C-alpha cells in the first residue's frame, strides 16, 4: 500500500537558516503526517557528521517513520579525472550514510543543479554526455552495489540520457 511521504527538502530553508535542526525537521514532517521521509541533505552534511546519523536513528526509533529515499545533488559533467574522483568520494560518503540509516533508495542528480543553469544546454549535453558520463554513473552504481542500497537513480538534466543509457544496456 502506498505511503504518504514528504521530503525534508520541503523545509530545508528552515534548516539552512538555522531555525531548526535536520532532526527537528524530520520530527516536524512526522507531525505533518508523513508515513515516509525523503532525506535530502540541504543545509547539513550528514556524511561528515556521525552524530547526526545516530540522532536520525534515534528519531526513527521514536517515530517508526522510515526514510525511503536519499537524494543528493551532484555533478559528473565536464570534470577532470581528479575532480571526478573527488565527487565520487563525496557521493560514497553520502551512500555510506544512507546505508547506515537503512535507506533503500539513493538518488543522485548527476548533471544538474551544481552548475550554473545556463550551462545546462542541449549543446553541452551532446558534448559531455556520451559514454564518459554513463561510465561514471556506472562507477557510482557499482559503489551502491557494494553498500547494498537496493536502488540508485542517477538523474541528468535531459531525459535523453536515460534513453542512451538504456540503449547501451540493451547492447551489452
């Protein structure tokens, strides 16, 4: 049966402003009637704060409202190999946090938001997306398999990536 879920992103401005903590935001969503919560680390970095993971685990134990998705902004386009490795390391930290919280789905926007909107063009997509981005996304998916997170969704700024990825998958 479907559950009513709310993303912590919905009240991330209050977290960013310091008005509430991430755990208080989780409790607030539970009070609003959430039966599931999406964890989006805006205004905090759970990957670098083990105490926050512990606090979320305690909050879940109190409420029973699970995190059902972890969503992270990222960028794998136009990076040098060194920059890619740094972004992969950052993503791994967040995947570790998701695994510790038993979150079954991890979504990483792999080509949007972390760069200026004016760079998210069809021309840049056609120039940057070919096989290199798909291989980089596969690398992240491999990390997911090691952490036993059941699903990973890597979103791109243009839906065509999914079509290209599916074509490549069918060709293998």
